[in-house]
């Protein structure tokens, strides 16, 4: 009779020891994950309801208003939430207005990249896309992913569109579909006759 009780006690003690070892190992893994989260780099500067302005030669090149921003000195990039970009191009300083859900600003490189729910306008053009890149040094913008550009007289759908801000030349690539809208053409003719 003593042997079955002894076996039960040994099994219980052995199970308890294994349970304690497994629990200790799980606890160490969890604390390692907590330590790695705690060591993630924090932004050096955080701000809410802000405006960033880029200029040259006494003129504003672009301005961004955003709900919030995070800046890291190491990366030198400002992460913005709900940005609204106003860029001024050409001799006539025509405005490009774009808004999105998120974006990154590199003021040193004079570039802005916007993501998610992009919509805006450039002159009489309405623009939508998945990604918007403004490259000030090249004086170009790139629209990528489900790009739609419309004007009263035509519409263009493409995967990628490049717009040269100096020449106002538009180059589309990837599944390009362009459509002339006759009603829009008639209204433009009437405007020119006035």
C-alpha cells in the first residue's frame, strides 16, 4: 500500500517542479518582451496642432498643418498625423493642396511623403492616390497606387503619375485609362468665348 501512495507523491512533486520551471521560463520571456518595448526609441519632440513651413529666397515653398507630429533627431524626419500640405509652384505660385491620414516630412531634403486617403487639387485638377511624394529639389510630384486625376473635360486613372511642376507635364504609367468628357469640353469652350 505504501508504494502506490509514494508513487502518487513523487508524481505530484515532479509535476509541481516542472510547472514551476515552465512558469519561470514564461515569465522571463514576457519580461524580455516588456524590456524590448521599453527600449524602443522615443521621439525627441512631440507636438500637437502645428504648422511646418519651408521657404527659400523670402518665399514660402510649402507649409504643412498637422494634428500631431513626432520628430526624432536621429532620423531627421517628422512623422505627421492628418497633414494638410499647401505647396506653391511656378512663377505664378499656383497652389497644390493635398490632405491625407499620415505622412513624413524631411525639411533638410525638401521632401514630403503622404499616405492613406490622399485627396487634393492642383489648379483645376482633382487628385486622389494611395501615396503622394513631393520632391522640392526636382520640382516634381509623384502619385502612386490607384491614382485618379480629374478635370471637367477629362479623367485619368493609372498606377503611377509624375507631374513636373515647372513644365506642368503629366506622365502616367501602369494601367493608364484616359477619358475625354464631352460635356466638360463644351463648358470650357463657352468659358473661353466669354
